[in-house]
C-alpha cells in the first residue's frame, strides 16, 4: 500500500487552473479501484493519496500521468508500507491477513 504526498512547486493560481483535469484523473483512478482516499493538505501546500497495493512500477507510471506532474506543477513523494493493522472496515486491505 502507498501514501503519495504531492507537493506543489508552482503558485496556487497555476495549480487551480489545472485542478479540473487533476480531479478527472483522480476519478479515473477511483473507478479503476486503485485509489482509496485523497485530499488536500492543510495548509494547502499539496495533497495526499492513499493507493492500494500494486507493483511500484505501475504506481510510478500512473503518477507520471497526473496532470499536475505533466504540467510540472507538483512532485510526488511515495511512501510504501505494509498495512498490518486496519480498522475492521478495511480488513480486506490488511496485508498481514492477506499474506
């Protein structure tokens, strides 16, 4: 499983201009079942995505298609972790149970 931290590297007015494309991109990833949660950081210096387990190369290729990255408005930091403890409603993502 992954936590993806996006850091904006351009002013918010430039980020906001591309925001509709980014939201469409996010929607496609949710529809494909790849993302579990996402949202803005507080304060708004970037955003966070929680992604399902997948091969790291697949995630990297996917993140490279993010309009924020394509337009050079943000960069990603990817943190991989194994979900070994989860709330009951997330038991299907618990990698310790699934292994």
